[in-house]
C-alpha cells in the first residue's frame, strides 16, 4: 500500500497561471494518442456499455435494483484488474475497490450508483430504456434516469480505464468508493470512511462527472458549502392553541393560533434583507483568502450576472452589489432559507379552520469556518431567547463545508488536463451548493476536486440526458488527467 | 299580499324576563294537543319522509342531484297548498315558496337543500342510505350526509306543517327561500333577495334548525359576525425572488425569497397577543349595549369556560380574562386568522428549493359596526404602508354581520316556544361564527332568529346524524312557535 505524501507537498504550489499560448496548442504524447484512437475505434461499444448500466434501475428511495447495480459496479472494478468488496449497509452497499499497480501515486475516486425516482409523467421514452435520440441543440443524446447524475459518467470512466489498460497503462494506483445512498443523504458513508481511514490513504480524491454546462462552459469548484436542514414545528396546547386537530375558525376569537406563533417566530430570524438575526450567527465566517479573492476578481470578468437573473426570472439580486463583491457575498455569506412552510388548509377555496400546528422546513448553508453543531446551538438559544419554548426542531440533518486550496497540486493537474484538451475552466473557490465532500477533505485530509468534460441536463426530473459527444470528451479527459496526475510526460 | 308592520312595532318590547314558574308549567291549548297527537300517531311516516329526502343526494360542490332535490322541495311546499317557483341560477335553483292564507302575520323561512361532499372513507353506512341505527349515547339516529346540516330539519318542518294543516290550521302566511348553494357561499342569494324585496315582505324571518347541542343544551343566537376571506399571494420577480417556479435553494445565497417576504408581511399584521396592527382596524367596533351586557352577565353564570378549553385541548385562552369580560372579548372583538399558509416543498423529508411564491389564506371576522369594504381598504393601505407592493389579494369574499335586538318580538316568541316545551335557552347576543343572515336583517330589515329543538352531529364529516327523538321535539317546537308567532291563545 503506497504511503501518502505529507500534506504540505500537495498544496505548496503557486496559484495557477493564465494559460500560455504554447500550452494551449500542446499536443498529447503518442502513448495517449494511442488510447484516444482506442476510444474512437471502440466508441460504439462504449456507448452500449453506458446504456447497459443505465438500463439497470437503481432507485435508492424505492430500494429498486440497488444490489444488482452494486454487483455491476463490482464487476466494472474487477474488469480492470481491481478487487472490490461491499461495506456499509447490506441493503445499499458501498463498493470499495482497489487497483494496486505498485505506482508511486494513488488516486481515490468517489462515485455514486443510485439515482432519483423516475415517476415523472412526461418522460418521452421509458426512464430505464436509455434510448438514444437526435436533439436539435445537443446532437445525439442518451435519455435515462441517471444519464447525467451520475451513472453515465461512472460507466464512461471504466470505458476510459479499459482503453488505457489495453493501449498504454493505468499510470496510478486507484481506489474507489462508490456509494448507493447518495440520493438519501449518504447516511452510512462518513462512518465507512472513518472506519477505513488507513485503507483509504491516497494522494488526492476526485469526483469525475459530466461537469460542463449545456452551453459547454467548463467550471471547477474547489469546495462546497455545508448544510443544515430541519423542520420547525409549532403546535397548540402548551402555550395555547388547539392541540390535537384544527378547530372551527370562530374559536380564533379566544384561542390563539400556532400559525401566528410560527409567523412571529420566523420573523425574528432574519431582517428585511434576509440578514440572519441569530446572535453570533456570523461569528466564525472568514472572508476569502488573498488567493480566493484573486479567483473572484478573475471570475467577475467572465461571469454573467444577468444570465443568473434570467434563469430564475428575478428582477434583482438580494444584494445591491456587482462583480467580485456580489460573488463574495454569494459564496462567503451563510444563508438561512425557508424551503417550505405549511399550516392549516392549503387547498382551493376556503376552509374555516384554526390550525393546530404549523411547520416550516429550514435550510442553513454554512461557509468556512462555521461549525454546524455551534450554529444549531445558537439557533436553539434564539428560540429560548425569544420565548418560543413550544417550538420543536425535527429531522435535523447536517454536514460540514469542504474546501481545497487552489494551490493544491490536484487542482493544477485538473486545470492542465482541461487546457491540454483546449478548454479553460472557470475556477470557483467554493460552490454555493452542498455535497458530502467533507468526508474526503476533512476526515481524510485529502485535496478533493470535482470535474470532467461532458454535459447533460434534467437531473432529478423527466427526460434526463447526457450527450454522446460529451461521453467521448469525458473519456479522453480521464485519460489526460490520470497522465497529469501521474506526472508522466 | 299582507303588508309588513312597521319595524318599531317589532322591536319595542322589554327584554325577556326570567321564566315564571306558572309559565314553565303552562299547558299547550287543546288545538295544539291535537296536532301533537297527529305527530305522535304518524311519526313512523314522518321518519320515512325525512329518510326519503336524505336519500336524495344534493352535493352542490359536485352538482349532484341538485335539480332533483329542488323539485322535491317544490313538491313539499305544494303539498301544504303553497306555490313554488325557481329563481337564481338555473343549475342551483333558489326555491321561492308562498303560502298566502290571508292571515294577519307572515313568516319568512330560510333554508338550504344542498349538502357537503360525502367522500370521507369512514362512513359506517353509505352517506345517502339514511340508515337508522341505535346508538348508546343518543338512542335511535338517522345517519346521512345532511341529517343535521340541514335537510333533516327541512323535511321535518314540512311534516309539522302538514300535521297542523290536517289537525288544526296553519295560523300564519308563510314564505320560503330555500337555496341550493349555501355550501358554496350563497353566491346568488343576496341578488335574488334584492330583486324580490317586495315579494319577500314579512314580519320576521326564521332559520329552523336542529339547534340543540348533543348534550341537549338549547342555545339561541341573535346574530352572527360578518366575514372576509381572501388569499394573500407573494410572488417572486417584481421585488426579487424566482418568478416562475421554485429554483435550487443554493440560489438563496443571492436571490431573495417570497417565503421570507410573506413571513415579514404577516408579522406586521398582529402583535404577539394577536391584536391586529392595521391602522384603524378597531375604529368602528362598538361595545355591547346595556341590553347585550345583561345577556353576557347572565351567560357568564351558566357558561363553562373549561369545557371550551377541553374541546380544543388548549391550555389557555388568548385573553387573560374570565366570565362576562372573556365573553365580551370573544364576541365583540374582530379577529384576523390565518386559516392556511403554504410555500415551497411541504412533503416528507427535505427538498432543496427556494420557493417562487407563498400563499396565506386569511379570514377576518367582523363585529358591529365594522364594514367589510372599509376593512378591506385599510388592509390594502397596510400593505402599501409597509412597502409590500408585490403582495396580491385574491379570491376576496365578504358579507356583513347580522344582529337582531333581544327586544324583538320574534325573539320573545321563540323564547316562549322553548319555555312552553320546558326548555330554557342560553341567549347569545351574537355568535362568533358567520352566516349570511344579513340578507334578512340588513337587506330586508327583518328581525331574524335561528332556532329549534332536536340535535345531531358530524356536519361536514363522516357519520353525520340527527336523533329520532329530536325530530319529534323539533316538529312540536315548530307547531308551538308558529302558534306563538301568530299570537293565538
């Protein structure tokens, strides 16, 4: 088992430079041209492999096809000469794969084989038929649940690895942690990683994905925000209000309302600009580093603010800012969002009721260096301070933010891989979304990056697809990236 | 067509006295004993008539059986020698009946023949089978949608009138306005009454009902509160926020939230004690008259506050008051209630969304002398004053309060009818609920009272029932009341 290099060596690199003209025109070595030729030659078979994987349903929410799919993943790891074992929950195995080739460097690969339910009514072909159709905007595409999120790229990854094995060499040792509960919030993943810390030693971790926008722009995120989700429930009874079921609304003349209590409580949480009013909420928030600020300045030059407003059809941002300042607020301020609220009768027309409870679904996005335990404690203190003792917090779920410095070697290697293939990525020091990448960056102390060429759309909704052309780009990207990671010339 | 007496003559009576011992023991005249004997003798047939009417479904929300039921009502009016015509909407006719017997006094009777949907899963017998079952608490009962609200009493009314006709005399002229859209909010009723003001002239108006509690307590309401219902809708777009559909919640880092806007707006409406903060909201609220205050003092002696708390399972009232003071707050203060609120995702678990709109269903109960047009205007001004210009009010529905003085002749006559039958009613100057009684009290300037013996439960829900014993009490009550109203000895 190769030893990890000390952490300092991984990060002590200068910030990535602007691409040089020469590098843009750089050719890949002949070895790699041979692998590319293999990909081109066998591409029809590759597509068939991706379709085969997409035809196997693996809906974790419905516990459908999970074991069958885990066995296929195990088979794919074995097909390149690796060993694979099942861990975590018996019903949703985490596939832990190892391919020890005695190379100097080891890459840990994160992936997922489960998908969202596909019960939407508007699928044009069955979601597990993986039909190929010509589209006006994106050429030939595979339509399937999981095509872009994320079984399409997972199957393509193994196509690329097999071509490397056949035409050249896999130049690094590989470890795989491919889970089947990502869409359920990865409930067993952190414990698995904690338990197998030693066996998971590596130089870096990557989540290979079809990471291009549908307009072909390439972005790279070096981190994600953390998240806390929970429900707040305000019930009648304890401080007044109907306790068991809604009652006739004429009783609101003398019986107090859990719906009003909920409104009163929620209104203490943020001001009119949505600035959070919980004592100490912003205490540990750190501003962007000099390095990150440089990335923001650079991003501000290419980033199209109006495109965001057009996408969500909003007339303005909640901050009166632009450019790097807006991006800084977007990425470096934590948020408190109501994802849902309900109380009483919510159907058509009217029903004369006084509700017996009100429920709000809350979501906090955490930024460096906030800790979720601390924020939850502050939230609880806020409830008590304002005298809403009857409010209960239910279904609390949380995980931390993750952040890898732009000076990390793996970041440079991925940027170089993009540039060799003629693409210049937008580098985001953080994403505003959340994913359990902290498992690698925090628990394993590994630099983590997510990327890949290839694109698609419709994740979590009907007619999810990935482009055929993108699969070929993705496979070539994997080849070039592994070569860069291995440091081979 | 008999002329109405001037209004003064109807109201210039002293407040009703405590029952005298003699009156309590008062026998009904022999004429009426004969009618009672007819009711007893033919009671099996009467029950069959009530069942027949209940077996005819008349769900206005589903437009089911409406015309068939209207024709049955027409037939019942004709069976006592009256004339009946259809008015209002063709699909939901208002049955206008007239029985002109050339008597000195005329009574206008309000009724409804439509019922709520009966789609509840827990009916023990089909809702339109009108099955009779023995119950441990209430003896024999008829179980049917409409049994207590209100087709049971409507059919029983005609049983009583037929027995009066056969065994004695109907001592007054009768007019009937029986509508089939009450459960839809009586959308054509006020216009019909306005149009037929002259033909609807009468001395008083009554809504005969099974008005006893299931614990047999007899209550009488001399009025009801008015009502305004509407939705407030807060959408994204205009002042920021996603305009068309919910977006990924990571966007809440820079896009504002219609859910937070809704919370901010709602929190301006009431204080922590639910006192309404709209400028001028309480301006025209008048305190109870001396007469009403006497009723409240009397009510406070028999009224059980803890029973209310037990029923709604609340630990306290929203006012720190008791007795007549609590009753005064309950009846004489207007209220602003949230009957429902919804935004974003409200299912199980979590969904990472930023909602594009939020909706709150609001209900205002109006007391004398508030006017709904004025309150609506003040609500709109409140929206503008607090800068929530994007908030829209939808589905506005309103009607006024109704109030008949306790000194009205019809009130005395109803109290006397109860006392003759050995019952002492709790007299409420107002009810906290709402009903379109203003049509009679305000548009026609007629004293209006609702009452009747008989009881049942389960209105608007499964296993609605009325008691068989109550039907007999109700029929006898109608006979005694019409005799009192006619002033016959």
